[in-house]
């Protein structure tokens, strides 16, 4: 019994067509663009831009966005090829199963579960903070005990739990409704981002961009950071301090969070009308649009306010307050609430589809893969995902969970990039509606760039990631290795009988 057994592309496609597991194909290219933009524009642009500018890159944060965007763009090309070859739910998990084998597929699936659940929980807490502030502004304050986790001075964060459960209902009712809700909310937050860029451009002062890349600053005398609190590459090579060229890369590793989401587009491949054509449009198009907006937002933001004043939870609002436009702060809050709503929705969508694919393959109990007879959605895994997210969001402070998402996503990007090379060699005969150019150069660069960004994450993040992956290995060797459909030689029809 080999742990490197591969599930063929043809078998993955046949499984997707089985009546008991078939999802409804209703998504168009515009829906995929909405899902991608909806997932990408969120916490990263509304919060992390200011933090990264103030602590790592200065006005050069726009270059950091370019660095992260290039790394993501290289990985996106690999995702686009895979999505056109294997138009099946599961994203990087399914791609890895078809190229690298079951063991790596399990690792990436387990990794994605962490990324999506923790990410959705974290963003739900952020959404709650903005929502509570908005209610307070109109004279409807909520008691602190009901808006904060036990570790943050409250009993439970009820708004965070409610938004997760409401969006669970939207996901169960159907992917078409989910896409429609996403498209409307995406339009609102794009309007807010464009307003910030256009209106803020009139208040930019070139002097605030000088120096554009602040000189490297070594640690202050007597200031000693624990090795695990530094970027791993700094702990290894003794690089410490902030700003300068190393600050641009550190800033890129931090704002990488702002790009997380385009890969979730690939999880909707099985529900797309023409996946071979529309998946590359959704993946590459959403990433390109958001990259341009990010660079413009960061240039305007650091042009309005000196970078060292942007280390706040709401840098856009800080910029508008600096120019004496408090009325615009409300618009930013509206955009933030809209942005975070779609991020929660799409992260839970991604988790449900990955969990559905893993259950259909037997790596998780097949019971989770039950599809609703009317809505044709994987309602069991969706409901369970929503409940878990609601519990974590209501009981856990935001800072405890927020650091894990980047490393999981980058790890997925590395494996997908390698998988393209493997599948090109093992299955050159497969029809590819979209092909990564300049193979093997592009996939190798994608894997190397993502690995380098991983090394710029702090040591504690690597420790937590390692613990989660060890737990996954134990579960795989105890349960999944013996119960996968490939291990048992089980057909999709026999799996359906277990529902």
C-alpha cells in the first residue's frame, strides 16, 4: 500500500459527474472574478497596508505589493493550468492528488483546512469590530460582554458568530446565491477603494514619499528580540532591524495576506459552466485587478500621511482624518464591512469544497460529502464548517489566530507549482486549455519566490504550522491512509452507498 498513489485526472472528472456527488454548474467568468476580488480585497488592504508601511517598508510598501504580486502571479499561472486540466472541486488538494500523490494531497488538504477555517474565524472577529463601531456611531451600542471573547474581556463575541452562521445559510442555499451576494458586495467595496484612490490623490504630498525606501535601521541598543519572534531567515543569517531592502521583502511577506483568495477561485471549478475557459480568467483577472488597486492605494495612503503614522488598525480612516474629512471615515467603514463579509463567505466556501473533495475520496468520512437534493451543495460539510467558525470566532481573540494563514497558503502555492512540472512530465498527453508559459522556468520561480516569502515569516509561525502538520500526519496514518477510496479500490458508486 503506497502513500504516493496518484488519482488520475480522468478518475477525478468521473467522480465529479457521479449523481450522488454532482454539484450544480452555474458559475460564469464574471462570477469567478467576483469571488476572486471578493476574497482578495479585505483585511489586507484595509489594515495591513499601514502596519507594513510603518514597521517595514515605508512608502516602498508599494514595491512590497509588487513583490508579493509577482510571487502570486507566478503561482496563479500554475493554478490556472491545473484548473483547466482538472476542473474539479478541491483546488490545490485535487491538483496535488493528480500529480504528486495521495500523501502530498493529504498534506495540502489538511493545510488548506487550517488556512480557511482560521482565516474565516479571524476575519469574522474583525467584521464584528467594525460592525459594533458602526452600531455605536448610530446610537445602538452593544454591551462589551457580548462583543468580545473571554480572553479579550467578554463572555462571547456574538456578532462574529452570527455573521458566520448567516453566511453558512447563504452557502447552503446555493453557489449561485453566494456568487450573487458576492458580486453585489464586491461592487460596494470596489467603489470605496476607488473613491479612496481618486479623492485621496488630491491630497498627496510628494514630501511624504521621501525617503521612498527608508534606510535600514538596526535594532535599538539593548533591544533583543527572541529568535522565534524574528523572520526565520533573520534568525538563521543574523539579519535584524527594519526598513531598507530587507524591509521591502519583510513587508511583502506581511502584505502577502492581502493577496490570499485568488486560489479559492480554483475551488469552484466543479461548479463553473465552462471551467477550461473561465477559470484562468477568474484566477488571473482577479489577481491583476487587485494588484493594481493595492499599489495605487498604498501610494495614495503614504502620500497623504507620513508612513511612520500609519501603524493603526484603520490606516485608510487615519488618512482621511489627517486631511480633515471625517465624513469619509464612514465610507471606509462601510467598505471594510463589505470587504470582510465577502472574505468570510469565500473562505468558508473554499473550506467546504476542499472538505467535500477529501470526503468524496475517503480521506475524511464520506458522510461529510452528502450533497443537498434541492440545492446541490455539500450541505453537511458546509454546516459543520460554519459552526466551527462561529465557535472559534466567538471565543477566541483575533491576535491568537491571525498569523497562521500566510504560511499555509504559501505552502500550497509551492506544491501546486511543483505539481505542474510533475504533471507535464507524467501526463504530457492531457489537453490543456491554458498552459503555463516558459516551463520549467515559471513554476520553479513560483516555488522559489513563495518559499522565500515563507522564510520571512517569524519562527513562532513555523512552530505552530509544524504542530498542525504533525497532527495531520497522525490522522493520515491512523485513518485516511487505510480508508481512502484508492486504498480500498472502491468505486464512486460504492462510496455513494455509504451516504
